[in-house]
C-alpha cells in the first residue's frame, strides 16, 4: 500500500456516498484520498486537456470513451452505483400531480420556471423535453445551471412556482435547506446514470489508485453508498 496522496476526479452526483467512503478510507492510515469534483462534461474536458489524476469516477459512457482512448485502465473498471432523477421544489411550493408522464408534462407547462443543470441529469431532461415536443414552448422560462449545487442554491433563494430536475441523491442533500423531493421521475421516463471507477493509465500514484479501487469493491463501501441512496 502507498501512503502518498491519491487524487480522485469524480462526478458530483455520488458526492454523499463517496465523501463517506473517502472519510473511512483516510482513517485507515493507508493513504490519503483527495476528491476533485466536476460534472461529467467537465471531466471529459479535463482529460481531453491531459489532466492527470489517479482514479476517475464518472458515468459509464464516459469511462467507455476514456478506456478506448487508453486514458483509464478499462479492464480494471469497477461499478460504483447508479443514480436516478427526481423533481425538486421549495418546501413552500404546492406539489403538483407528478404520478405519470402526462402529469409531469402538465406541471412543467404550468410552472413559472423550469430549472435543470448541464450535468448528466440535465442532459437527460433536455432530451426528454425535446422528445415530448415542449422544449420550444418553455424556452422562455427555462433556467440552466452548470451543476447541481448551483441549481439548488438558485432554488433555495427562488420564488414563485418553480419546478426543477436533478439527481435524487443531490436533492436529498438539500432537504434540510428548504427544498423537497417532490417525486422521482415516473419509471417510463426515469433515467438511471451508472457510475464506474477506473484507474488512470498515467496515474502518478498507481499503487495507491489500485489500493483505493480494491477498497471501493468492499462490502463496507457498498453499504456506505447504499446508505446514501446510491444503488
């Protein structure tokens, strides 16, 4: 094992579970893992610019691309978990009917503003609204943010009948700050983003990277992720 710092580059949607796992790892004294958070599109840009970390945790499609580009060791990738999309509002907003696809569409059309991010969940919502044929009609009231935390910060201080979409696990992080999980997306339009981890081929701390990968596969870590809503 290596006691040197292990650099992790991770998507933010799994933050609560990964923070808990890293805290437990660092307490073991075998090494110190540090996390750099980015959205999936920014992770792609970072690696396109030849930025080097020891382990990358990102949506599986991104890890597929990184493996093809030989930037990560695809044969050592590890499934971390999956995260679904939910609908979030402030606690003072009356929750509309969100029980089916038509009800969600009506809630979007009736809302004063529609909010989502430019990360993985936001890209799915963007495609969903286009497929439903309503993206043009709501363009004037659509607000986009670079990541989940920025979107949540806007909602907390917002006003009016706003409806927003985000990763369920991120929504749950803000339920003590004036927001609520109004509902998950109905199953027929739900999108589960799978997150995988893989060591970078150019990792500066290759020994530490592989030690952390072995740690991620342990039942203890699986339990930590499950406890924070990452399936």
